[in-house]
C-alpha cells in the first residue's frame, strides 16, 4: 500500500491550455494526486479563434486530444497592403499530411477537447490563488481568496500572463502594456460573405499601425448534416492597433473586455473599404478588447525547487508566433516526462525519509524541465528582439529617405512580412515535435555516459 509520502501531491493553478495540458499529461503517471484550481466560476474561453499547426497537433496527439479539435483548414494565407489592397505575400498551405495541416479553430473547441481528457474530480472552480509560502520539506502552502489553504509537494503555475505564482517566486518581474491592443470577435460567416476577398482564404490587411485579420474557424463538414443542425459557421475578425506604450494614457485590462464598434472602427479609418465594411457590420456588443502585456524574459522557469511556471506564466510573449497554446501544452508534456524520469530511475536510499527523496525527485525534475524549455524560450525572445530591431532600422532608414508616411509604411511592411514564415526558417517553432525534443534530450544528456576522470 502507498504511504502519503509516496504520493506526489500536485497543485496546478489555472485552467487554460497550460494547466489543462499539465493535468492530462501528469494524470497518466502513477502515485500522483492532482488538483487544478481555476479562479473562474466556469471554464469559459473568450478569445475567438486559434491556430492549430503541426507543433500543436503533435502535442495534442500525445495528450490524446487531437481527434476532437476541428476547424477551418487553412489553404493560402493572403497578406495585403491594407490601405491600397495590393497583395504582398501569399503563403501556400505547407506540404504536410492532412492531419498535421494548420487549421483555425474556435478557441472553445481546443478548450473542450482538453477538458474532456482531464480525469473527473481534478478541476476545482472559483478558487483564486492569492499567495504561496514555502513549507520547507512539506512542500508549498497555497492560500486562496476564499480563505482556504492547502499544501502541495509541487506547485505548477499555469495562471497566465499575470501569474500570481510567477510574482510569488520572482517578485521583481513586472509585466507592462506593450502598446498593442487587439479586438476580436466571431460573426456568422454568411453575414460578410458578400464582401469580396475576405474569405474563404485567410486574409491579413496590414496598415501603418496594425492589421485586420479574417479567417473562417469551422470545419464545413460538421455543418453538412442538416438533421443535426449546429450553430452557424463562424468567421473570426481580429484587429490590432499598435502605439508607443510610453504615450498611452488609458487604464489597461489584459483580457477580453467589451468594446464598442465606434472604439474599434476609429482605429482603421484609413483602410480599404472591404475591411472597413466588415468591421462596421459586426453587431454592437460583440467585440472583445485585449491589451497585450509582456515582461522581460525569465532566466529560470522554476523556483524553490518545487514551483514551476508553464505557458504564458513563464514567457509573457503576448501571442507572438501565434503558437502560445502549443508552447503551453508542450511545457506540460515535458514536465510529465521529467517527473516520470526522476521518479522511475533507481532511487537513492535515504533511510527513513521518503518525503526527502520525493522532494529531491521533484527538484531534479524541475532542473530537467528548465534545461529543456528555457533555451527554447530564450531563442524566441532573441528572435523577437531581432525582428523588432529590423523593423525599427527600416523605419529609421525610410524616414531619412522620405517624409511621406506611406513610403515609411511600405518599407516597414516589406520587412515585417519577411518575418512571416514561408520557408523552413521558422521550423524550430512551427515544425517542433516535442516527443523528438525529449528523445534527443534523453540521449544527449540523461543517457550520456559519465566521463572518466582517470
Ligand atoms: C491576441 C492573441 C492571439 C493569440 N493567438 C494564438 C494562436 O493563434 N495560437 C496559439 O496557439 N496561441 C495564441 N495565442 C496565445 C495563447 O492564447 C496563450 O499563449 C495561451 O492561452 C496560454 O495558455 P495559458 O494556459 O498559459 O494561459 P491562459 O490561457 O491565460 O490561462 C490561464 C488561466 O489561469 C487562470 N488564473 C489566472 N490567475 C489565477 C489565480 N490567481 N488563481 C486561479 N486561476 C487563475 C485564468 O482564469 C485562466 O483560466 C494568442 C494570444 C493572444 C493575446
């Protein structure tokens, strides 16, 4: 019979992709008790659509959740100058087996596929973490807003961009508004189908300070059976507007507050009539506003030897790369592999103290997790810094050449479009296979023969 010291008590904070993915991956391990605490009263996703590409499919397969995620299969993705409407780039569908091709899906589809794979009884809603305390060899003490407390051996912070867990272990890490505001909504596709060039292909309309994006989000085959009518096929409309954050005077909320049509359309008056027409037809009350927050890169994704950050809590990238859900799911899967490795290796015999052995296994697993994931996130941050520098450099050069704002915009657009992956240069993100990453790490590091010092 297992004693309490043999059972690994895991507390996960957050019911987004990071928390749900970790709950699924960890619940497959033996001798583990998982509680997932989510502050919301119900698990409800507010963010319109999401891209699911090869890297995400790979990890969804490992989690057993790929089958239920359905959406619009992206063919060509068209990038236009949003003012003149000129087509500037066409990204063809990658040559991949159908099941690994990129789809745009309703975010709720991903969320419900993940929830369906989390074992019953793990998720506790209406539980907002407010603080944590190091309980030494006993683990970590968690206090919730409702006054209740619990102790866990391992605390997983999957609590998103404004993570309480991150702030607890890295109190100096501050996130701030990046200057980017995003407005998103889903509308019935047929309500905009008469506007030329928005659909069926995914289209980006780039402007001097942002863009408008249009993509279908549903798999049409799910709507063909008239005996089981579902809701209408939907189209995602997502618009970004970027300002210098130093000049921002508004109070910002990070995630999903309502915005009026007037507020949204006022930022896109220069655009071609097609996107403008589309924006004006969004029913009042539909828009949700997201202010992007980010913070400096973390040198480590773990703390106290028993706290780990996953997903947006660990890398506040504000949706850069359009792959944050995949990163979050990859994190949880790697964490499960690291714990599996340290708990199944030959255990050191520390007489009489199974709790110490358990805590050592956790600390070692977190080191492994950090070694696999930290360099990956550092590479992402470096890439974004380089891309930003390139756009700034182009803008500065163009401003020196001409005082025409359209010339400056055109020049910067060319550089910006270069950052959209067309060839293989971004395969380290979009073709990442997390299982291979783990296998390589095992061979390269964990199974490396010890070097003789003789
Ligand atoms: C505009 C935009 C577009 C994006 N597009 C894409 C895309 O196309 N593809 C893609 O893969 N990714 C995309 N992303 C990124 C993706 O949304 C995130 O990376 C992903 O949701 C991160 O998951 P997460 O679980 O780490 O955090 P979240 O999804 O933010 O989940 C965190 C959860 O923790 C809960 N929580 C927070 N604090 C507490 C607390 N104190 N106690 C208890 N619970 C708490 C929250 O309620 C929430 O449920 C986009 C992001 C943005 C902003």
